[in-house]
């Protein structure tokens, strides 16, 4: 088998007890690289005064990495700018938060050029190259212009926006055109693929024939490949000593109450404000249930230099304080809101202790927390997954309690449904969910994408 060269914005050398801040993509890529071998290339997260292409190599837990530092201006324009103030909100349907600045796009293109220049010498002729996510959409085109003939695939971990939204981006045609430098482009769901195909046919005069998409004399394969988790590893983590200790801490803190948990990066796409308001509606509508539930929201901060994220944190601080002030009693706090991450083993124990998981993003490419929660459950007494219909995971996890996160009433009703659900129904739903999470795990996802890439025409 050819080596696998993974290229993504950030690279995390895996270590035992890695923080929950690491994110689902990092964990998934580490699992894929352990199975296939190769190299993970990207930004180190560090800055340099002047970019010189110096590569930092490391190895950890069976994964080889190569990273570069970026200049402050690169980070401001490429990462904080075009990636996270332009593409991220636009791809998550938040055009009201999208910022259009030419300097941002200039930095985005410059950093993609730097990635291309630096990674080219590391790639050998038979290697498969797998580029990840919205930070690096133009990278395949830049590698082709430098003479790379390897098979190159691209996977988008966010939603792909509808055509009418995408056309708000001044350089939308240039962005989509660059995707045709890849051999295979992957999306999590049929919805995201349909939106991409619609743009190609309506804006580029292209054609679609099954998974073959053509435009401007070029042809690629565009596929649906929903990412999974390393299910066996996470199930084992849920049985670890660290998980058992975390579970017991949760039980002791709950003092007999029903536990609910949410675990999300602090981001407006995750619907945390709407989740808090849904819980608020539940408490207001069911006074007899006050004091009988305990809701833990774990939300480690991210992108703290972007003003929007500072505003989110301030808003949630105020909202959780208002809810606690209105409903708390001397021996009960409705919401415990924690701005920090936890190691995976501890998270697994927290999930296992929770009677309900609230996974209610306003828009999400997939959402691996939903799958981790299912994998962590006790088969004899599983909890209930409340899942947003706007998460990519909803397409695979139909046995969850599906909810519209924009509706506080639906959120409140879903909590009531989950709390009242009989054990037999919980087991039936969980069994169907865990079967899917085990079957379509990260290794299945990796094989599906890479088999397609290996089969692609040169």
C-alpha cells in the first residue's frame, strides 16, 4: 500500500491523555495514520519572525509529523481572517457574521502557497496525498502547478453551503474551481454533496453522473464519506480507571439527580445559547422537575482572538448566570458551565454517567461527540442521545431523539422525552446506534475514501 500523506491546518502529536481541545478531526487522523503509515503535515501553531520553510519533525504514538511555523501576519489573515471570519461562518450559514476582506484572501492564498512549497519535497511518487478542510481548499491546485502528479484527495469537514449563500463570497468561482485539481472530493452527507453539485451545474455549466462531476474540461469524483470515531478505542476508554473515577465524581456531584451533558468547542455553530434557552424553557414549563436534573456544559474556548468568540463567551456567562440565579436552590445549581477541556478517558466517564447528551448544533458537518457518547454507554442501562437535525450525524443516527435546536419548546420536549424513556426503549435505540457507530468507524471512513482515491484515474 502507498504511504499516506495527510495535510491539515494543524498537527497534533498524539499523547496519552490528550485534551478534549484536540478535537475529533485530530483523533480521527491519528487513527488513520496509525493504520496506514505515512506523514502528517501542517502548521505547528507557533509563530516565526520571518517564514523560512523550516520543518519540525516529530514522532509520537506511531504517528510521524512535519510542521512549519507561520508569521503573525499569516495567522491574522489566513487563520483568524479568511478561514475563520470568512469561510467558517459562511459555510455554517452565518452570512451575518461573514467578513469579506481582500487582505484575508491574500493571506489565505499565501499560506496555501507556503504549504505547497514546503510539502512538495516530502512527497514520494507513489504516495497518496489527503488534504483536509476549508483552510486548504486551494492546496491541490497549487501542488498541481508545482508539478505534483500523485493522486490527491480533499475532504471537507464542514457543511458545504447552498449556492445562493456561497455566491456571497466574491471569489466563489475561484474557490470552487480549485477543487477540480483533486481526484476525489469528499463530504460528510448527501446534503453537503447536493449543494456542491448544484453549484457546479448551475454556476459552472457542469454535469453530474453518479459520483462523477465534470466542469471546464476537468472531471473529479465527489463522494459522501461520513467520518466515524475509533469506536473500539473509545469503548475501552469508557472502561478505564480514569473513566470510572470521572463517572463516580459525576454521580457524587449529582446526588441522585438525572445528569445531562453537553460537550462542545465554544463556537456559535454549536447552538449553546439555544441549548441553554431550551433548558430554561424546560425548567420554566416543568416546575415539578426542578431540582431533579443537573446539566453540565463543557465548552473549551477556541479562536479567542476573534471578536465573535469573545462575545459568545460573554453571552453564555451571562445567560448561565441568569438561569442559575432564577432557578437555583441552596442545594442545587441547574447549569454547571465549564470552560476547559478534559482528557478522553475522563470525557468517556462523564458521558457514561450522563442520562442524556444534548448534541444540538445549529449546523455541523458531522459531530463526533454524538458518536463518542453512544460508544461510552453502559449496554445494560444506556443514556439517551438528543441530536440536532442540522448535525451531519443525524443522517446516520436516526434512532436518537432528533430535535430542531432553534425551537426552545422542542428542546424542552426532547428533554422530557429522554427523561421519561423506559429502559427497554433506551436499550433498543442505543443498540441500533452503537451498531452503526461500530460498523462505520474511522477505519471504515478511511478505507472508503482512500479506496476511492486509489481507484481514481491519474
